[in-house]
DNA sequence: ATAAACTTTGACGCAACGTGAAAGTAAAGA
DNA sequence: TCTTTACTTTCACGTTGCGTCAAAGTTTAT
């Protein structure tokens, strides 16, 4: 079954412009072109679009989606399971907002004061939700619910100074990683410095201050498409390179 | 209790840039300025920001939010109740997406085919949600919660043929309006035909099959900037002209 | 007194399209 | 078979809601 632009747009609830834009940026190419140059979408493209719409619903930017779905190691079933978990998390956030607005209504009806902090408690979670969208799901699967909640708790209690320091470290990691890749040696000084910066960054979120945990997360970086895509923006292969650097740094290279 | 930009940004989980931008566009002005020109936000602004964040969460554009919260008839408690309803609706949409991804997972695991329509069923609702975001809030405040929900219910139950017919009627209205304006006479045959086409179009969305409701909506067309802008694209003054035509058509001209 | 953090205004850049134009193709209607 | 309508192509400008940077001033901490 093949669809034209208009037909697929109607089927999926997007616009024709969206599909042409996705073609233009290489996110979703038509299966084939007709003799006249019309885009025609087949079953593979239909499934691909469904995945894309899930990622979009979860707020992932299009460039990242592109890298994820185009990865040779992309696992559709695994991705669907991840979508499900993140949609559930998104619903929990929405539940918090609904609880907050109900609390606000109740307070107003009874003439009871709500603290300013209470008024924004649910919106404040957005910061964590965005963090969650970037990393939470994978860490949750690998290291369990408790660790992620502890990371979020840490974030909630973090001062702006600490948050900014973590952000700066995050950027430093990327910069150091870029420089280290020029040398090509994951065991070299530059790469080891990137691994150390990464450890410092990690300490903002994690209690697992062990080499094992650090190394395990590093392995996750190439296993999961989103981490891979995030680091590979520095340079293709950066995620793999960082993993190697961290394995050497933690002494876990040969285990 | 007064907050600086930075303090309020942290409290609410937004950025300082966001607050300055909201000041710039007149959406959220600080309560007062310090001697040095620093923005200071008081309790009224805190409550206003909470409302704004609810609207933003619901995807309402900032210009619309501005018009709503600055309206003399703005009712905070009523707005909070509406937020609650719409957040619940948003959760239902999310529930549908979660059910859809679970269905997709189940189908893949069992090697069962899902129809292309099923794959996008939950995303298709986005069309209605966006319609809601564009017009629902205003119509809701003007004509109440129930009418908007009935419009959405009608849309949800509409066949593709009916939707297309409504779309075609929408275009017919614009075409007829364009022709009628050439005559310049809102009471003339051409203008009255445009008013009748509009009534036919309206019947797809509304239960209020009364002249009063039709006339009231017509008045809204020139009072509200978005409706005005939409019709004035045909020709400057088209919204006013259509209002006049509908008032004559419904016999409500002199009331 | 100095440094760091925060503030002001101004301004350019960006993502993800919407919208319009000009010209060609496919499908439906007379 | 011709005409009309609907859809297609590519190209290109516009929009929203900020992010980010710069330059200079103010407030707070050391």
C-alpha cells in the first residue's frame, strides 16, 4: 500500500509541509518517487513515521530523532518500549499539574493561602522532565528506579550554582571529547581528561561513586541510540570513543 | 514578598530570558521597578505567572494568553477550572497514545499486523487538539465549556466525508464573502448567501442552532483579533462585513 | 577595594514549520 | 476529449518563543 504526501499526511494527522520538510532534512525519505517525481510512501516509511511521531510527542528534536532512527542498531521494539515508559512519565507530570491546579482551586475557594513555592511545584518538575527526556529512561532501565529518583531529588535540591557548574562540566566534557578525538587515542592524556571531567559531571547526579557504575554507564552510551546520537554530534564515533576512554580511565577495559 | 527576575525564574522553573521577554511583549509586567530599574515581581504577578504557565502547558500562544489574562472580565477561578478540564483532556490524549504504543508493542511481539489507520489513531487526535488551541479557549470563555466539548465530540465522530464537506463549506464561505464584498451591500443576495453558507458550516460544530447564537458569534468575529485577522485576509474589512451580513440574515440587526 | 553574580537593553540566530508563488501532473467532471 | 479541480513539485520569506552573546551598570559577597 503506497501513499502520496497528502494521503499520508491525513492518515497520520500531520501536514503535507511537515512530510516535505522531513524529506528535505533527511529524516523521512519517501520509499520511491513516481515517474513525475511525486513522493510515494510505503509500509517501512509508515512505521518510521509512527516512531518519529512518538519521539516528537516526547519532545525530542528532529536532528536527534534522525540519528536514532537511522542508526543501524536501531531496535524498533526496544524503542517502542522506551516510548511507553516515557509517555507514562509524562503522564505522571501531567498528574502533578492536575493535582496542582486542583490544589490551587481548593485554596482559592476556601480563601486559604498557598505558598509561592507550592504554586509552581508542578512546573518546576519541567526542568527535571527535560533532564529525564534526555537521560532518565536509560539510567532507569540500567540502574533502576531508585537511582533516577535520587538524581531527580538531587536536582530538586540543587542550587543554581551547582546546576550551572554541572552544565558547564557537561560542556567541558564535550569540548574535551572533541579535542581528544583529534588525537585518536582513547588512552591518551586528552581522552583521559575527558573521562575525568565526565566523572566529575556524573557526581552531580549519582550516588554510585564506583568505577563499575561509571564504566557501565559508558557502555550504555553506545548501546542506546539517544546517548549515542547526543555524543556523536561532537563527531561521528564520539560515543564509542568516550566509552573506550572511560573504560580505560576506570580500569575496566578488559573486564 | 517581592522577587527579582532571577528569583522568580527559579521559583517558577522558567528562565530569566523568558520573564524579560514576557515583559517586553506586555504579557507579564513587573509589579514595580527598583531605583536602578530592576524588575520586581509581587504577589499579583506571581499568580499571573502561574496562570500563564497553565495556558502555556496547554499550548495556547502567548498573544492569546495576553488577551485572556488582560481582559477586564478575566475570572481567575473560572480559568483555573478550565485549566483543570483541559489538562484532564490532555491526559486522555496521552492515555490514548500510551494505549496505542502498547497495542503496537503487542502487535509486534505477536507478529500481528496493525492497520495503518490504527498506527496513527492517537496522533490523529492532535488535529482536534490544535483546533482546540486555536479557537477553543476563546469560544469556551464566550460560550462555555459544554459547547466546545460538544464541538470536539462532533469532530471526533465525524467521518472524513463530513470533515471534508465542512472544509469545503469553510472555503465556500470565504469565496462567497469575497464576491459579496464586491457588491458592498451586506443585505444583498450575495452577502446573504455567504451568511447562509456560514450557518451551514457552523452546524457542523455547534448545537446552538439559534439566530441569537449565530449573531453572537458574528459579533465575536470583529471583537476578536484572530477571527478578524482570519476573515480580513479575504479583504480588509471582511470580518465587519460578514458580521453585518449575518446580523441582517438572522434578523438581529437592530438589537 | 575587589570579585562575582546579577541586572539592564539591544540584537542576532535558531528550530520547525506556515504560507504563498509559479509551474507541472493526476483525477474528476462536462 | 476538453476543462476544471485537486494535488504535486521546488523555492523562498515569515513567524514564534525564546537562546545566546555583548556591553555596561548594580548588587552582593569576599
